[in-house]
C-alpha cells in the first residue's frame, strides 16, 4: 500500500483522501495553496461519500473547511447552491448540501440563506420531508423553528391526515435549555394560525402515544418467537434481560433442535451472549459449507468467537487461508488471537480491494484488537485506515492505535481534520 501511495500524484492523494473523509485532504491543501482541487471538492460536496450515510451523517463541516482553503471558492459555492435547488433523488446528498449551505449562510452569505428557505419543503424527496430543518435552525435559531412550524401547520391544514410527533421541537429544546420552546410557540400561535395548527397537532399526537413498559424477554417469550415466523427472536439490546437459567434452557433446546432455520435463530442469540456449554456442537455446524443464502453457519461462527481453543484456532487459520468469505472466519480470532497474526491480517488488507469487504474487515479487526491489547495492531490497522471509507470504523481504529500507544504521527496530524466528529474529539483528547 505504501508503494502505491508513493506513486500517487498530489491530486490523486487528495482525491483518495476526500473520498474516504480523512484529514490528509486538509493538510494537502494547506501545503499546496496554488493547486486547484475544486473539482474534487465539488464532487464530494454534491455526493455524501460516507460508507453508511444514515449512521455517519453529513460531512458538511469537513467539506466547508476545504472550501474555505480553496482558491476557487466561488466556483464551488455556485455548484453547491445549484445542486441544492435541484437535487431530487438522494436524501443524504441533499442533507449534506443543506449543511454546507447553512455554514455558508452563517459565514455571512445572504444568498445561501435565501437558498435554504427557498428549497425547504419544495421539490420534496418522499419520506425525507425533514431535510433542511437543521439548516434553518442552525442559521436562525428559534425564529427558524417558528418558520418550520408555520410550513408544517400549513401542510396539515391542507392535508388533515398528516401527523407530526414534534421531534424537531423536542430536539431544539434539548439543545437550547435556556429557551422555553413550547411557550415561544404558544405566543406565536396567537397571531399565526399555521403555528397554532402545528402546535395543536403535535400536542394531540403526544397525548395519543401509547404508554406502558417495554416487554421484558425471558425463556418462554424467546422460545415462542423461535417457533414463530419471527427471524430475530431476541433484539440485541435485550439480551441482558435473560437470566442464567433462561440462557441454559435455550442452550439445551438448541442441542435437541434439528430444524436449520430454528437452529439459526438460537445462534442469533448466542452471537450476542456466550453459549454456556461445550462449543463442539457449534463447531461441527460451523465446519459445514458456507452459503450466504443459509446464515446458520455464519451465526455459528460468530457464536464461537467467545471461546478460546486450539481446534477453533486451527479451524480459523485453515479457513482464512482459502475461504471465499474469509471475513466471516476472521471473527474466530477474536478469542484465539496470537501475537504474530498481525502479519496475516496485514496481508489480507493488502490484497482486499472491494469497499464493502474492507468495511467487513474493519468490523472484524476492531473486534480482534479490542479483545487483544497488543502493539502488533499497528501495521494491519494503519493499512485499513488507508483504505477505509467508513468514518465510524476509522474512529474505532484510531482509538485502538492510541490505546496501544502506536498511532503513527501522520495519522495523528490528520485526525484533527477528519470528516467524522468523534475522530476529531480523539485528537482533542490526545493533544
């Protein structure tokens, strides 16, 4: 990978960095103020390149900072405003465009401020009517929230079946505890009928929301779900509900189960919590032929990661050496890692090209090096960092490198300007 990087031109390095969202793009621009990177910035502004848009969110701050460093600000600005007005299919791209435009507006750009209001609730993307709310509030605070309330109230009057849970109001309140938001809306509702309609609607909706406590899972409920058409018998967050007795009963039932689909459901549980008996029955299943159409083997392998044994390690290394879906088997090293395995893990990163495969490797490597504290993590994790698009996994990798005191100086310099806010926080905490 290092050889490949040295062959790259400055522009190619910049293109690689801005697509992944690393701070290297920022450092390259500062070191090369006369080079025009505007086309790459425009492409990254108009497309949210994060691996998981919903989880990672907008890269607006990251892109805006690059715009500020550019010698072609006006060209980029015009491209952003033009696409803001016309984007009709990509919700996460539009969300990012709103975010960038809000930063332009807060920087004194009056045309950008007008562009946000003009686009809000116009040419809407289905199921993404919320787009633009954050931008309006970022620019105009409580007055922006009142504008949103008015637009939504007008829509409700036109379509009385429309419902709204008031999330944006509660979110604003949480972030502005010094303002009594509902009081402010009530004052405005006296003379503004649309705000009154909106306020009445969200208050009515809140009163209609079902109350009561959440269902607590136990052996009987989980068993019933295993024998039903439900594919996920126990939500991951609710594993903690199960008692030791519940877990043992479910494990015993698994030993007597012969149906593959129900066996898979049991393994979905023991993917989250350690199987309480000997692992041999699970290992025998895991040794079967893997198919992405039958997930029993996948979840059996995940269940084995809690166990440490020579036969599991030998099975893992044998599969990793030749399996098509090697990322599944790499998880077995979480409980069976040995110093020196870093060489194998590094080689795997080096030969992996596909973006989705890289993300799968990141998930596994983070699991391995979270469970196994070692300076050996440096080479494979640094290699992953250089290929990874996912900001969330990049943060996890950087954090592990810091904890093991092996974070390369180059990466430490870059994370101050990373596209993912939580990674920037790591820089603040360590400088």
